[in-house]
C-alpha cells in the first residue's frame, strides 16, 4: 500500500516537473492550456486579393502561410457588410439589430458585453492595435492604441490607453505591425494567455501604398473581372441606383490620384464634393521625403494621363480607372502581407507558435471591379463573403479547406470556447471549434443578413435576406419593396434575378418561410426595422 502511494507521488512529481519545464519553454502542445489568440483583421480586404483564395491579382505568401498551416474557409460571410457594424458583431457575438450598431454613424453602445471583456475577466491579457472605428474606446483591454475613426495612411494619430492622443511618423500598416510586435516583446505577461487584436486600416479607401511599393505596383497590369461593364439589367433597382461604379462614382483626385490641378487643367469636375479634399487630406499628410517619393512615381502617371485624356472613350476611362484602382489597392495589401509575416515570424522565434490561435480575416469583402463596383454593403458575394483563415496547431490540420457557412457572428463564441469559458446565453453565433477539428456535419444550413446604412454614401438600399448553399433571397425595403432571388449554383456571378421566374415559385415560397423563421430565431422584426428607420 505504502509503496503504491509513494509511487503515485513520485509519478505526480515527475509529471508536474515535466509540464512546468514545457511551460517555461513555451512549447506545450496546444489545447493542453488556454491558447493565446491573435486576431488579425484588415479593412476591406477582398478574398479575391489573397493568393490562398486566388492568385489572379496578387501573391500574398505570408497570409497564405496561415492557410497552408491551418484551415481556409471558402464560405465565410458577414451579417452586415460594413465596417463598424461588422466589428460590433465580432466583439458582441450578436447581430446588428441586437447590439445596436447597425451602421457606421452612431457610436457603439458600450453597455454591450464583448468577448474581450469576458476573456479579460477570466485572466487573459488583452491588447488592441489599429483600426476599431467605434467612436469610443474599447472596453476590457489592458492596452490599446487605436486610430481615430478611419485613421490615416501617413503619419497617423493614435488614441492610446495611457498616453492620450499621439502621432507616429511613418506608414500606418508598418506602425500597427510594430506596435503589435513591441507589445509582444515588451508588455506580454508570460504567466497569462493573451488576446491580441491586430487590426489594419489598409486596404481601405483611399488606398495609399507604402513608398517602397509605389514603383512596382504602378507598373503592373491586372486582369479585368468578367463583369466590369455590367449594366445591371438582370437585377433590381438597388443595383442600378447604387453609387459604387468605378467610372461614375470614384473620385478622380481622392481615389485615382489625379492631382487637383491636373483635374482643373483638363476640366474634370469633382465626382463628389470631397474628391479633391480627400486627396489633400491623405497625400497632404506626407512629410517632404514621403511626398517626394510620391511625386516621383505619381507625377509621371499624371503627365501621361494629361496627354491621353482628351482621346479617351468612356470605355478607356473605365479600364484605366480599374488599373489605377488595383495598383493602389493591391499595393496596400503588399505591406499588410509583409506585416502578417513579421508577426508570424515573431511567434515562431519565441516559442509561441504552438499554443496560439491565429486568425486572418477582413471586416467584410470588397468589390474589385466586379459589377463595375468598388466598396461593399450588398449581400452579393464579393462583399457578403469575407476571407477567413485559421491556424491552431494541434487542432487544425494543415492545408485543410472548410466550405460551411460560417459568419463573423461566430468569433466570440469560438474564442470563449477555446478559452474554456461558457458564452453568455444571448450570443447568437456558433463555436467553430468542431469545424476547426475537421468535423463537417451538423452546422447551420442558412445565414441571415441585414444591411441598414441608407440613405448614405454609395446609396445601397436597406435589405435583408437569407443565403443557403443553393440560393440567395433578398428583400430590399425602405423606399422600395423589391425581392431578388439568385441561383447560386447556376449563376455564380449573380447576374440574373430569378425571383419572378415561374420555375422558382416553389423555391421562393420555401425560402420566404425560412427567412421568416430566421428573423424570429435571431429576434429581428418589422418593429425593429421601423425603429432603426426612425432613429
Ligand atoms: C468612407 C468612404 C466610403 C466608405 C465608408 C465606409 N469614403 O465614407 O467609400 O464606404 O467610408 O467605410 S471616403 O471617400 O471618405 O474614403 S468603412 O470601412 O468604414 O465601412
Ligand atoms: Ca471595412
């Protein structure tokens, strides 16, 4: 008996010593202790511009590491395709109509309980760097340095937890990466698991790349999307009246980087009343060295444009604007990709790789000329779907692909479950952990979507809808009452609304019932629609 007890104690001591050693080395295998979480999110990063999804536009070798070493989701989507509302859904695990952040306009209601607050209360060290866009400071963070509002690309201001408002010289994407790595290096408490939110401003409009990418990207020519010259004939009023067209609604100075004086010389009117102001706001922030590097590359582009403009047809202009747009947008992504690589390298070098969940996503998708558009907002694929890559060593099998309809609504519950914390009952997502482990059955078969910001910039009408693997049914309301149905299997580019096609009568009846059920399930209603209209 005594011998048995002694043996048992000896065994405990050995096991205890072993796990202690492992902890010190930071190499304990995942899931045996609470994992760290790095949530990497870019702003408006279309999945079409990540080579793990498609390399027809750009190579993103660093972001692809997460896909190669983890899981790539091909059907991840948002509940409301716009910046601050998406962030509110991510943090609260609740649809917009319940967390109250329906659009970019009103500040976030900080009485909402967010997953970082819960992690923090449960012993996680928490930090946030980059773009939040809430109009107020994040709660539940030990450290934060966030951009005010949309932030700036050059020499940005930051609102900080401890130093008030500061300005940091340099390029925003690089600065956000450096703040993130500095925090890991200098402030991380090795005794605690951490949640680190690494939130890029790029590649948000007005798409200003880092000087080191000016030359390379402005020389490239990109393949045009099939639907660049879409005339919206197959869709309803909303697609026809949206103001997101590259030719008609993009700013010449602010977006295409034509100097205001060149616009004057050529007699090009401003597209919007903030067209030239947007250029001055962004390019005007550069210091003399940055500005000289800019002029060296963008000066000749302007000269060339001056020469060609008088002979350009509308079609030529559209094609030219698409190339200009892609050069700058993708140039911004190059620095994001580099930053992601630096953070991943830091994890590798410091024994943090094994026990850290790394997520790469965007606050929504984005149009890269599809349907002739830029921006987002619509339930149509390019803005509704968002990139999602997850690496969790020991849980995700390297190089796997998941096709299920996961949403940004699911992050909060996923992270809480990973930390072994029971999520509040009123969160509305699903933990993705079974999917990350490779289980494929038994996940949701339809998602609910609701967009509100109208009337407003880009004029995308209010709409809600249901999306299943096979179909998308949408109701546009407020100043119209129109329905659209897309056959997702037959019409990949979403060019034809088949709502009134007799062949789809049964589908419409069924989906309307399912949509009504989803509205009940998620506690959305006509009363709430009206309340948000009256607000
Ligand atoms: C700004 C942009 C819009 C963009 C919104 C929202 N115009 O208003 O193009 O849709 O932000 O973007 S700009 O000329 O000021 O850049 S979001 O990412 O914050 O939702
Ligand atoms: Ca955004």
